[in-house]
């Protein structure tokens, strides 16, 4: 039974229900052995007792059998829905393994679904990312991919490239046939349109990546402006040490917090100032690195202290950032104002109090994340997908040079590289597809 696999499909811990899944030729046989039922109907929820290899009762549970190929993996599948907790689910899994089924490798159920043609790579990646979705918007995007939105784009792009490739191959091998005079112009128009579409998709994917991974928000400022107090307030517990001693926070602290419908990664950084302390200098270097990696920067200033050279340094860092979302906040609004707001006149300033009220800040963050999530643009959800379309775009651009010069063999070579790259997003490229296009569209070789 080594070709059959099993695993607990639900997260470990205490819960009302746990699910154990078996996939492979042995699944139905295992169901008979564990349930002692003689007749098992596909897609029917059987409420039954489950027994271990020594016929001792394990649990009274629900068992569902999915006959091949009408299952997630395309194989025989049985699911046992037992009472939650570590013990019962593990005993059922141990019993299944005792009957000769092996433990599934990570992702092996989805891998079998792909190999059996039940899902493509875009759907497999969407399933994986959906489990870790950091926002409602992310879940919507991933649900579209599971329904085939990205697959449709890939198929249409492949078709456009293959059509151009077919034109090229026909002109090389069948020059005596009647080929339309405007064919070169049509190829160029098609490739330009596809290149533009790819560029727009990549740009939108980079801009909206925080919807999938979780937006990273870095709080920066000079020492003692209240960065750690703000972090603690947003988290609703004392995560960072708060002290009047400058340089207390010497390293970056990263935690997750929910803002509206988004889960964000909030980073408290070391205060930026001139320091001779070796450890503090390392912390400041990490602060500057966090700023580079962050999607949103909260530049925090102390409203109860006068604007000084350290504040000027923070302001210069903020103004040097071109591709970041910047929020400028004046903290300690509950204390007497000493800060000169005119120094920040180039920015919209939020007045907050980490100890009393920071509602304006959370509202600003929520509105910002929601605005990024707006729109219906197609989105690539992984570095692998972005790399694939970028490689395809590069190959298309390289193909245009020999096309202009009439060197069709080189044009075809680069275009085949583009087809392979774009195809890798969903399924491997088959060389016979170009033959289908050639003989299908041009009716050659009658």
C-alpha cells in the first residue's frame, strides 16, 4: 500500500473536529477495515464507529468516501471526521499507517492533484497562499485564481505567442504558400500588446504584494518619541520595553496585528541618532534596513519636545523615500505642545497619543490598505510567477530585434523561450502545440 498516503488535514490543537485524509488505491480498503462497514456509498456521510488494528473502539465519527476520479487528488479518497484534539486523530492516523499506508509528505495531496490533472500550478499556489492569507482582499484574489483567472491569462498569452510563432515557422518552412502581406505588422502589434499587459500585471503585483504576505509597517523616529509605546498600544499588550532612557530599544521588534480586515507586520525600530555604542549602532543599521523593506513608514515625532537635529535626520530619511507610503504622526498630543509643526508643513500630520488615543492613525492605516486592495487587476501571487512573466517579457523584447531584421529563425528561438516561461506558471510547454497552430490555422499539408 506504499502508493497510498495519509495525513491529518486540520491544524494540531484542541478543536471540535479533526479530519484525517487517505488518498490512493488502498483508501476504500482502509475505510472498510477501520469502520467495519460492508457497504460504503461514495459521497455519502457515514456516521460510524472507528476501530484500531486490535478492534478496540477509537471514536464515533463521520466517514466520507470519494471515488476516483471524482476527488481532490483524482484518486480514491476517504476522509474521517472525528472529534478534535491530538489523541483521537493521531490514533486514527496510527491505525491507517499500521495497515500499510505511508505518511504523506508536505504538499503531497496537492502534488497528486496536479499530476492527475485536477488542478494546475496556479491553483496549487493559490490553495497554499489562501491558507496563509493576511487580508480579506487577499482571500478574494486567491479565490479568483482558484477559479482559473490567472490560468485564463496564461492560456491567452500562450495562444498569442504560439500564433506569432506559427506565422514565423510558416514563413520559414512554407514560403511558397500564400501568407498575408501585413503579417509582420500583426505580429508586432500582438507582441507589443502582450508586453504592455505583462508590465501592468507585474507593477500591480509588486504594489499589492502586502495583501498576500501582510503589509510591513515600520515605526521610525529619534529615541524616546514613543515608538515602543505606540507598538504596545496597537498590540494591546506590553510587547516592547518602555523607558525614559534613550536607546532602550536596540533591535527591531516585529509583531503581527490586525488593522481592519488586514493582518500587518508591525516593526518597532531602534531610535535613530548619532551613537558611539556598538550595539546601538547595529540596531540603528537594522532600523534603516527595515525602512527599505517596509511598505508603509510611520515617522513619529514628539509633540512635547522642540524640533532638533535628530528630528531633522528623520525628516530627511522620510523625504528620500520615493516608493513608500509615508504617514507622519505627532505623538504625545495629550502634553503641552513644544514642537514646531511648520517643520512638517510639507506633510499631512496626524496628532496622536500612544497612551490615550491613536484612532486617527489606525483609521489612516485601514483606509490606506483598503485603497491598495481596490481594483480588479490580475495579480501574481508568488516570486516564481513574477519571475516567469518577467522572463517572458524579456524574451519577447529580444525577439523583436531579429523580427525587424527578417531573421525569423532567431525570432522563433526567442519566442519559444517566451512561451516556455509563460507556460511554466500553469503547465509545461509542449512542442507539439506549435504544430497544432501551424496546421490548424494555415491548413498546411493537406
